[in-house]
C-alpha cells in the first residue's frame, strides 16, 4: 500500500534543503538582463547572456555597478570574481573589477589585467566624479593578449586587496596586492574597462552577509509535491 511521507521526515528534508540557501554566502550574476546594474559611465548592454561594455576613453573608464538594493558592499565581502574577455577592437585592452565605490568618497578602485600596452595586472584608483584613472598602487608584469577569456578575482583579507588572475583553464595565481593605509574602501562593486570593448560573465560575490537571490518558496512547494507518493 502506498502512502505519503511523514511530516517529520519532510521537516528534516526541509531543513537540509534550506541550509545551503542561507549559509552559502555566494551569489552569481549571469546576464539575462540589466536589472541589477547601474551604468555609471560608458555604454553597456546585455547580448547573448553576456555583459558588453563600450564607450570608454583613454582616461575615463566605462563603469557599471551593482545597484544599492543588491546589498553588496566591498566592506562585507570575502571576494569578488568574474570571467572577462577583451574583444581586441579598442585602442587599449583592459578589463577590470571595480570596488569601493561611494559617491561621497573621492575615489574608488579597479583591479584586473591590462592586456594591451601595459601588459600587467594592476590595482589602481579611479576618480569618483570623473571616472578618470589615477596612478597604479600595485602591479605585476605578465604576457597578456586580448580575445581570450580571463578569470579575475579579488580577495579581501582585512585591509588588503589581493588580485588573482589567469587565462581561463589555467591555474589562478596571485598577481599583486595592496594594503589600504586608511582601511579597506567601502562601497559598491562592479565592472569596468578603459579605452576598450569587452564582455563579462559569471560575476560572483561572496561574504558572510551575501545570500542567494533565489527565493526558496516555489522550490519547496515543488519538492513537497515530489515527495508525496500517490
């Protein structure tokens, strides 16, 4: 005779099912639309599930940030990462993660590979009002080229930002690091490029305050339905 799973058994399964959602501490943004993003400078659009940036100049970077309501702030993060690809069609080839953006502060920061002339991994300030780049504060030379997918990751260890990176499929390596003398910058995170055209995918943020944006309610109802044995 076929029956139903007991309520107590369901509650155990429910607890197991819910735990990863509340404890994962990681959120991945794929690019079906731009609802989570605010364009600060340059031109940005979603195409074929990827986030494209154009319209930057040699000084002013193209910048797009997660909106305030996403609740993602630099001071709360363990790391931020992205897959990035320079199209090789701009004068320069540069792809960045942005962090520490607060409109009330004089500058925020970029971290990523300069795959054009500079040929290095770099952390550098950006002027908040003009979005113009400043002088690098940390850098490491490398052999880099456009039209390849790179993985960029910035890990925050106290007041130190550690830039990791590699061509996709290769071992992720520490490239450079910088300790902020006045403490870790506070503010939003995002993506950018300088005098280039590039695309991004799988923007990932992680930290103790980060939860999955996926609401579990519909999934739980579906799970309960599947557990019933008619």
